[in-house]
């Protein structure tokens, strides 16, 4: 852990990370959304392939199983207002919110 984080009071950790995320993501535009390539999943030694969002600055964001990056994770999307039906891979339908599942890569 960095010295900067060691100096933060435990009750301020969430605020610190909220600010870090906001500084990096607020105002960015998602320019591409696709499932992770098998090559990258294999490189990361992941069995589950998550959605990858590419931002306007070239950064890529994808969910992972845990803080250590032990596998790909699922993306949960929640929306407010009208109830809508959204197709979700593999052809399942969820109401109000959709779970974007991760998929298994083709292993060589």
C-alpha cells in the first residue's frame, strides 16, 4: 500500500476511491463495447470473458472477479424509469435490469 493510502483515515477510504474513480472516468465517452478477445483472456489466464468498454482516451474498462484479477466478471446494468426488456447473451431476457454474462474463451 502506498504511503498516501496509509495516511488516510479508515472512514475516508471510500471518499478517496470515489474521487479517484471520478477523476479518471467523469466526462469520458465510451467509444466501443465488445466482449474481450480470446487472446487477451488467454493472456490473463481467464476462463470467463467479460464485456470491455473502450473510452475516448484509449483506456479499456472491464469487470473482473475480484481485486486480484483472478478471472473476468459479469457486468450488471440497472436503469430507472420504464421497465424495458433487453436481450442478454445467450438469448435470455431480463426485465428492468440486465446481467451481461461473461463467456468462456476458446482454449487452444
